[in-house]
């Protein structure tokens, strides 16, 4: 069962500047001050469907809204300007599911594609990026119970409104 949107992903040119901006302008807070990153990890290349990827990132929270920011250092972007409102697409949004195998089958039946790849179980989450009919990226994830990142646990960590 698809339970809802987990987070929105954003690719940044300068992640530290963007982290500061979203924290100062909109009140976002880092879920983890250290952030995350990867380089030369076949499993991450497979999940995000980007060969030889290198990136760092942060997950930010404002209430029950989560924003996942990435800064890729490889491969190099083909765009040399910020996106404009008329440019298509977003980095990705992530849907939270309870049965990733059944939910991926349902999404395939609706027209989503996964480039003949299967989800990856990295312990705390089962995940895979796929594509809507126009090529926009959607991450499908099933969190392991009590890993600190389930929708329920994230809601519990959110400050009371």
C-alpha cells in the first residue's frame, strides 16, 4: 500500500549555501548535522540509476515536510545555469510503501519504468528510483521498522505545531 510522499529531492550546485538558505528562510532543520554521501558505491549507482556517481547530501525537516538535498560532484551536470520555471521536472519525490514488491508491480502496471532493475535492500530501507511516463524520477522506498526514518518516527521527532 502506498502511504504517502516521504520527501522531495533537490539537486543543488552549492549544498551548504542551499542548506543555510532553507534553514534561515523557511525554518528547516537538518535531521542529521553530518549529512550523508557516497563515492564509488555500485549499490548507490544502481539505486539512483547514475553510473559512477559521487554526491553528498542532507535531509532537512520543517514540521512534517522533508527535503532531501544532493550535490553531485560526478557526473558533471550538463546545465550551466539554474533551472527556470519552464524547465521540466524535479529531482525526485519519494513515496513510502508497505510492500515494495507489490507496490512496484502496481506502479509498473500504471506505466512507471525501472530500467529492468529490482529494488535494493540496504538494511534500513528497501529502495529504487523509477521513472514516470515523462521521465520524472520517483523513488519507491519501504523503511525497516524502528530505523528512525519511518513516517511515524519522523512525525514523532517533529516539533509540535
